[in-house]
């Protein structure tokens, strides 16, 4: 999955289309992500013993294919690519913004997403 925890993403499909937020949690096995203030649902909790009943608002996970990473350079939704860069004698894999690389005609190593 190309989206990681604490990335800023934009929802591109569903009821919260074009809203953005930070990724709070990534569920790798089910390919779903939990985004801050996106897909908010109301949950009714029945009273149990001395605890009163209540109504909670909480976020639910959405499929990762319904979100795109926000480019830190252009502040627009972008696809993600990978580039290998040598650092201290070792090759490291970095993510880069395909939109910034195409629009600004830069090398992928100049468009690395932090």
C-alpha cells in the first residue's frame, strides 16, 4: 500500500468526496485506512449497568483505493511512484509525486514525498 500513517490524503470517491485529512491508521490486511474526520458515523450505545446510554460520533475506515496522497509540493492529489537513491553506500527506496515530476519536469529524486 502506498499510503502510510500520518500522510495527508484526499478522498476521491464516496460521500466525503474531495475532503482531506490525516491518516490515523492503516489496515494492511483489509486494504483500508482510517482518516481524521472522514466517514463519520453515529453509533448508539445501550446503557449497561450504571453506565448511561449515549450517542457517539466516530470515524470508520474507507478503502485505500478511494483516497489519493496529497503532494507536498503542489498541494494536489497525486499518484505515487518509487525511486531508489543511494545514501551512505546503501540503496534506499523513496516515494515521489508523479504529478510534481510531470508538471515541473523534474527528476523523481527532486519530488520526494516527506
